[in-house]
C-alpha cells in the first residue's frame, strides 16, 4: 500500500454516509453558509456541536467575525437547499437563501423552516488543523420538525430518506 493522495482520501470518504447539515452565518450582504457532512454532537452538558469547516470556504471568515451561526439538519425535501449552499451553478452569499423559508434565531442566525432539527449557536471555539477549522458551537436554542425525513450524502450524491 502507498500513502494516499488527497484525491484518494476524498474518494474513500465518499463511502461514508454523511448527514447533511447547513451552517448559516452573517446578515445582509454578508449572509452566507455551507453544507457540512461532519456534523456531530460533542456534549450534552453543556450542549455543544462540532463540525469541520474548510478555511478556504467563503463562510469561514464570516463565522470567525460574527461569532454565531445557525445549524439546520436537512430533511428529505431539502436537496435544492443543499445544492444552493454547496455552490451549484456558482450561487454565492445571500442568493443561497432564495427559494426557502427562514426564521431569525435569538443570536440573529438564520434557521431553515421545516428542518428536522435546527440549533441556534454561538462559536465556542475554532481549532485550526491542516486545511480546516474544528468549529465548536454552544447551543443557545433548539427547534424541531417531526417527520421531516433526512437528506444524506453518500457516494458523491444527495439522497433522501423518509420514515
């Protein structure tokens, strides 16, 4: 076996089933966001979430500056949202929010209406490692939508799951 190239590693990681979560941050012309498949819980006491964000992402400096973000898991009907926030078609910034309904949380972050679960978070810590920052968010509020299904990412494609 040889040491894997970055492409080999990315291709191998596609074999993992990833939950699709949307991180939103910023307001007005600075509104942006990204899709992550690295979203996990870190702690229940206090409630903390963890995701890995590429530092070359347009959302990274906004996260760092604002200190708050919305974290919405994506439901079965949210593939168009995932595609916009993944940058399909070159969509950037505030244009990514078009075509979906949003609510403003306590911190000012945007949460996706109809998401299976959505968290309003403040940035607890950002730890830089290699190309990414480990984003740790402290949960300030939670909203859930029963029976919204799930959107997952597997083998290079989005897939919907319903109950």
